[in-house]
């Protein structure tokens, strides 16, 4: 039975992706900073492990406990929405530590075993902000855009060993905890000078024409793992698909 390790399973995309792979008969290693009951079904095929992707020791312990990994899904991430001028550089660095360097560190940790077996897939979850410029998302976009370039280049060198690297690009998902998954409140990042600019943007967020559901991302991850072609990008959600086709 194949094994998938998924980061950021406490809610949203990671939680739904864990459910998807469990339902398909896979062994699932669901990781989160602080393991707790998040509603995953009781199953001998499920293990819930602590993992902080910004901590080398935590990564090493999780990889060791997981055993052989056939698929790594780098889903853990934090958000930031607001004017870049008002975003503390300390928070920008925190975003990059998780969204960028955390993904790189997890990827580097699993490559040796996949290379040795000449098999495996690494799926990096980014965002549709990489498909079209979005306002009030400069730092977040930069952290995800870096992973787009990283994955595209990495895919070439890993292919030599029979290992695949893929991207899943979700759109706007208002039903997730994205807006709460940050240590800085949005209100703190909209100075008075930006109020008139930001108001219609937030109004549009409240009435989106198309959105992404958690299940859309789980389906895209599943497709990325099982697609026999050479596609790198897998948009997830109606809005992301529309942006992808427009691009």
C-alpha cells in the first residue's frame, strides 16, 4: 500500500486531501504543528504526527517516524493580506519560512529515499496568485511564486531519477481558515492612506464570482499524483482554472 505524507492537515486543503487518500486506500501520514482530533476517520492506515516545517529537528523526526514515503504533499502555509508598505518585515520572513523554506526543507528531506528507489512524487501546493497579479498580496505572492520556479527547475533534475515534482494551484477559498492563519490581522495592514484602494477589493472578496473548495484541491492533488503525462501545473477550483486558461 502506498504512503502519502501531507503537511498542514489541521484544516482546509490538507485535511480534505488526507480524507481523499484515506478513502482511496492509501496509508496517510497527516501532519500538523499540534496534533489533535480534526475529524479524520479512525483507521489503521492513518497516522497523525507533529511537524513544524520551519524546524529541522521536527522535520527529521517526522520523516523518520513516517518510514518510506511514496508521495509528499507540501500543503502547510500561512497567509498575509494587506498593503506591503504596512507589512512588518518580521512577518514577511515568517511567511517565507513556512511557505518557501519549509517547502524546500521538506522536499530536500524526502529526495534521498525517492532517488534511491527511483520513484516518488512531490506535490507543492501554491496559489492562483501565481497565475495573475492580485492586489494586497505582494509578500504572499512572492513566497508562492518562489515555489513555482523552484518546482519547475527541480522537476528536471528529479526526472533523471524517476521522481516527479508537481504544482497544485488553488484559487480563492473563503471556506478555509486562510484569513485566520496568520499572526497579523488584516486591519493592521491597511493604513488610512490605503483605505479607498482596499475597500472595493474586500467588497469583491465578499462576493466572488467563482471560488475554490477544499475538495477541489484534494482532487487536484490526486490528479497530480496519478497523471501519467508530463504536466507540471494543476489548477484547483473554478476560479483558478479560469485564470490558468487565461494565462
